[in-house]
């Protein structure tokens, strides 16, 4: 920790000297400005190298984040995109418990997906779990009855 403070203090001093040298070089004419400009650049590069261990990773992350979001967009979304593929695959393979979990996940994130409710009821019936089928049917009727009432009141 103490070493890091020392490096940052040296970086600030190096940056200040770089600025002072560049200002001095701007006041000079001709080849006489070459020495202060070169020293100013050396001071600037040393500043960058002194702060690099703490800032390089953060800076690289900030630059890479927009490109990473192209390939891994789930970091920015609050809920996953709707996909019935896994649930339907489990259903076709007769892995009904996993299918129920997948349909429940869809309903959790997208409660107004009518297909998820209907297919969940069908899976429950295929499993022979009439209690689950009745529970899901009641939930679907409550959810979509409220929508139908809202549409009728708007009309």
C-alpha cells in the first residue's frame, strides 16, 4: 500500500514536471525547444508507466466492454431472452421435471407468455400430476382474466 502511494506521488510529480517542461518548450524558438520537449515526453511516459499497474486493467476493461457485449449480452439484460428450446427438448425427451423447471423460469421472467402457461399445463398432464395442472390452470386464468378485464375496460 505504501509503495502504491509512493508510485502515485511520483506519477503526479512526473506529470507536473512534464507540463512545466512542455510550457517552457513552447516559449523557446527553434532547436532550443527540442531538449525540453524530449524531457517532457520522457516525464509523461514515466507517469503512464508509474500508474499502469492500477489503471491498465480498468482501462482495458472499459475499452473491451462494448465489444464483449456483442458476444455476451446477458450482462446488460435484467432477464434472459425468451427461449422455449430447452423446455421443448426436455418435453420431447420425456424429462418432464426439467421441462417444468424451464417453463417455470419462462413464466417467472415473462409472466404474460401464454404459450409457456399452456405448455406447462400440458407437461403436467403428461406427467400425470393433475394437482400441478390445476394449479397452473388457475394461475393462467387469474393472470389472463385480469388482462381480458383490462382490455374490456379500455374498449
